[in-house]
């Protein structure tokens, strides 16, 4: 009987920790999930177009703007610190590529592909964070 009571107490304590942990996490937001999924899909698609400098310059500018919109959307969601920090890092990568196209005479396709790949990987990690939130 003592073992049963101990097991029940441990089970209740673990359940309570899960509830507290879920409360401290930002709530699931389908709009936030949709935005980051779109960013990931765009980065995947745009890296295929890096051989055309005119198209890839436009793509870099568009994705930079979309990432800025995501960062602005996410920054006021309560208890969202990890995603806010991640979105700022993603924004730096996107802005770096956009600035490179604005300032350089020519951007190599390899550099373009690496940057879009980095954005896709970051967006994938962020999508995992958002998807793991309690619904």
C-alpha cells in the first residue's frame, strides 16, 4: 500500500510540473506557425533560384521583409523569449543576404544558397518550437 501511495504521489507531482511548465510556455499560435512555415518554404524554394542574380536579389529582399514581419508579430506574445531571440538571429541572416545584394556588384550562387539554406534550417527549428507548444 505504501508503494502505491508513493507512486500516486510521484505521478501527481510530475503531472503538476507538466502543467506549470505548459503555463510558462507561450501558447500555440496558428498564425505564428503559418508564418514560419511560409518562411521555411520560401527559403527552400528560393535557394533553387540562386543562379539567376536578378531573381535571387528580389527573393532575398522579399524573404527579409517576411522575416521582419514574423519577428514583429512574435515579439509581443507573452513568454515567447526563445522565439524572439531566434527570430532576431534569423532576421540578421536575411538582412545580411539582402545587404550583400544591395552593396556588392555580384553575389555568388554558392553564397546565396548557403544563406537561404541557413534561413531554412533556422525556420525549421523555430517551427519545431512552435509546434511543440500545448494546444
